[in-house]
């Protein structure tokens, strides 16, 4: 999958799926802007990946920072072709009656408003260029309630609807919007879930989770015309047929 000439902005790029996706797109020939709150982590990653990578400190819950990241990507690379809304948090895990209102709201600011901020900042540039791809990392939690994850389930459900909204409004103008539900992935988030000890997901073993390069490879494929049959939809990486199509096997 040749991404030569494509310019990508990835949020939450300092670790996990975001970091893995950055490596996949760079290897495929793209230029990648790494956006995350952790300046040291993305700076180190950009240094490792070379001149095709750009580190942009960014808190996706603040629109002006996301807008600045989009503009910085355009100024550095000339355009923005692909946006990957990956930034997300699982904490604070808690039952609704004892949940922290501030922490609950902050999770929504990142998981939902952060996705909106990315879409809102990227769309004008993409529309002016005649099109672009917006991929959002979703979750099975967007469609099913999970104990003590009310903040995560609600925000992911909202983000999934944002993808459908963008597809409805802009597919005819060249915007390719899709979601990816990766299942459980071996990242720091799963360590936090494990520590909580709440709900069946926390009882899974580390070996039950897929490696972060699997969803990264899926995001790369979704950026190509081969995935056009899924426009406006959410791809589920638990689907064995999809895994086989992408060559992802244990």
C-alpha cells in the first residue's frame, strides 16, 4: 500500500495504536504529523522516524490546539490528506453513582469533543483540496454498555455518530469517513483496565489482546480506495473475514 505523497495527522500518536499507525504510514511512504499531549514522547518518536515525521504537542480537547496542529501539518507538508482520530482515555473507571463529574466530563472532552475538533479543523482544508480521509478509532463500547465505563461508552457512541454525520454531509464532496473498532489491543489502556478489576474486560489476559500494529495496518488499508465499500461504516477488527482480507493472523 503505497502512501507516497500522502500527508497524515494522527492524534494520540505518542504510544499504542497511534504510534504503531505512525510507523505503518511512514513505512508506506507518507509524511506524518504526530499529535499528542506528551511532547517528549512524540519528539523522540519523530526523531526516530526521521524527516517524514513532525511532532506537534496538542491537547485534542482544546479546539484551537487542534486547529493549530492542522495548520502546522499543512505548512510543513503542503496539505492534509488523512486525519486519524485516535486520542482517547479510559479513566476514570467508575460506577455512575460514584463517578467524578470532572473526570467524566474530561473523558468526554477527549473522546468525543476531541474527535469533533479534529473533524472541524480538518474538513475545511480537505474540502478545499477536493477531498480527504477521516478515520476514527472506535470501540465495541460505542454500541454496548460496559460496567463502570459510562463515560467511555457514551463518548465513543457519540464519536461513532459523528463519523456517520460527516459521511452523510460530505461523501459527495470527496470526504471518506469511517470508523475502526479494533477490539482489545495490547496497549497502556488495557493495563489501566486490568488494574481496575471491574467488568469482564479487566479479567482478560495480556495474550488475549491483539498487537497495536494490527489496527495500524487496518487504518493504513482504510486509507486506500480498496476500503471504499465501507464508507460511513465502522469496521470491526474482530471480524475474522476482515482479518483474513488484511492478512492479520495470530
